């Protein structure tokens, strides 16, 4: 490490120390602000005000309610997008929170899991969204503030830093990210070369996750009076062999990936209609959660179910069923509505990819331990890497095991580490050549 690099690291850490108290207070305010999907307006207002206070060069909100903050470098270079979603899931029954207010944003010292899973004690912020993803969101916004202060001190900055906060990530149709990248960015003349997600990684570099397809199977029968079931065709009974084959034949045959694990299928909802005690049902609806691997698509997942349907229909003249990808209409807090398919692409990026290597080298220069991982759940990176094939990683202070639980919390010491790490990743990655931003490929 030469003298100028050492000076930069020292300045980075000094500024992180200076910004840390305000960043923690801001994270508390975010946790204290309810923002269930479709109601993110007040949280977006807080984000916008904080970026303006920090001195971002440009801050704006798009028609769907997504927000963008821009920090321009002093020299040309790549654009790196740091992304968080602004919504969270319901806190559920407050009685399960063991004395914490789900919207309290309380700070205390409590038991936590360390990176090696051993119990430990650490100071944490508690509340719904703390680990998914409000504390990471605060860190990313303050990363822009740190870069601005480096610029003020005369350190050169290449490229452009973007913070993007998107709406409606939790419903898993990616409507916020899709609108931002496919509509807002072109209208604003913006592009991006790589993305860092704030989804929970425990300070590891995450490199992918399985895709997710929600499928609806409808099995058809014929109604009759419940007192004379022999006069009808019970759709629930007709669904039983289909369920059995999905569980016993399809699931065990699904492929696996050495990093992402096994593809899976889970029957999570069963409904029937008319749904009255005295009527034999003529429809049975099965909702499947199908997790896909690179190389699999919604079409290929549908085809597997269709084959089972066709086989059963050939054996039983009374068996009728169809299958489709589920969709939903999502309306943002600004009133903009989208009907979107529940289909998220799988993706992964090799630890040998130039962007991942640049991130790892940046963390090593700070003295941080570099480890790699993969999410169990899905993220909006299904758009950036799964569809756009842009280099994408996750790097975050939050811990995945606390997401969506009544133990939702984030370590404040991890937040300080992540603030330094995020800034270092940006500074090092923007110094690299075009190979760092090459299209992501997988088999």
C-alpha cells in the first residue's frame, strides 16, 4: 500500500467516525417509520431529506415513488448503484417481540449471532425492517455522504455513485426495480455499470440466489350436493395424485447447484370452490412456490407441471387441470399500478469476476475479513444480474436470520464496518478497467 492509498484509508475511517452517530440516529428514524409495501411515502420523504442534508448533487423521486440520489465524481468513470428497498413486511403480533416495540427503533446490548454463529453480545437497533433493510439503507445513504466529504477534502472520485430506494420489493414482483431501471433511468439519461445490494449478508460478499416462480394449478371437477357425492366429481380428490407426484417424483428430480443449493418446489396454499360444506367442490387451487436455478425458467418449471397434468389426464378421463404463473396488481403510494408476473430470475456471479475481486480487494485493504455467501431468499438483484446481467453483489451489516422475524435487529458495530466497506468498494471498483464491468455469464 503506497502513501496516497494509506492517506485515503485514514481519511475514509476518520469521516466514518464523524458520520457514525448521525447515521445510527437516521437508521432509528427509518425503523420508527412504518412502510409496509404500498405505503412507503413517509420513508421516502425521510430518505430524500437526509440525502439533501448530506449534500447529494441531485435527489429526485420518480412517478412510482422510487427515489434516487446522485453523487458525481471529479473524473469520468463507471456508475455504481447502491440499492435498498423501502418497504417491509408486517410486524405480526406485537406480543411476539419480547418487550420491543416493532416500530420503536430501540438500541440496547443484546445476544446476537456472530459471523461464525457463536453467541455473543453486541449493541443493536431493534424493530421491523432493521435487518430487512433499513439499517443497510441508512448505511448506503451515508456512504454517499462519506464520498462527498472525501471529495470536499480534495480526494479524486471517479465515476458516479447512485443510491436508489425502490418501492414494493417484498411482494416479489420487482415492480419498483423494473420501473426504475426500464422507465425512470432512460427518461433521466441514467445508466449503471454495477450494483451493490443492501440485503442482509453479515458483512460477507453475496454472489447470488435462486429464482422464484409462483404457480397456480387449478384442478377441475363437477359440483353435486354434499349428501350425494357420487353425483359429482370432487376436485380435491382429483388433486391428490397430482400433489403426490409433485412431492414424490418432481421434487427429488430437481437439479442442484454447488453454490445455490437445490431447486425446490413447495405446495403452500390449497383452496377450493364453491367452498361450502354441502357442495362437492368443482375447483381445487394449488399455489406452488418453485425456486429455480440458473438455466431454469418459468416456462421450464411450468412445463414440468404440465407433463404431470398430461400424464394424469391420459390415465383418468375425468381429470382436468391447468397451470399458470401467478400475477398480481401492485399499486404504489403514488397511485401507479402494475400487473406483474410472480417470476424472479435466478442469478450468480463468480467470485473471480472483476467486480467481485475489486470489492474483495477493497475490504481486505481495510483489514476486513472477506467471505462469500449466497442468499436463501430472493432480491431485486434478479433484475440487475438475472435479467440485465450487470455485475451485482450483496454487502450489508444486516444478518439474514433476523429478517421477517420478531427478533428483527441489526448490529451497530457492523453498520460502522459496512459504511467503511461500502465506500472502499466504490473507490476501488471505479479505478478498475472495463473488464470489471463485463456482462455476467453462467452455465
